[in-house]
């Protein structure tokens, strides 16, 4: 799920978000935030859909070594 920085003070689904808050959102919430124009920056893209807690971009290389 992408993480975004909020650029406005808003209340969404009972939660308050202030300018500069970093919020992890699901796809439907991301669309709502984009339509409302309250996203300053998207920090994490949707490019990596795997649920993986390991760090680094060389996951495929690590799997082939094992």
C-alpha cells in the first residue's frame, strides 16, 4: 500500500490528518485523497506488490542464490 504526505488538514473516515502527516492508504482511499487534492507527495509507489518485509531491491538475486 502506498504511503502519502498530506498537504491539508482533513478528517477522513473518522481520522484527523494534518499537513505533513505521513499516511499509509489502500487503493480506494488513495483515489479519494487524489480526488480531494490533499496529497503533497506519494512516498511509496505500487511497483512492488509482493508482501515482503525484507529490505533492498535485490530480492530476485537473493532467491536465486539459495
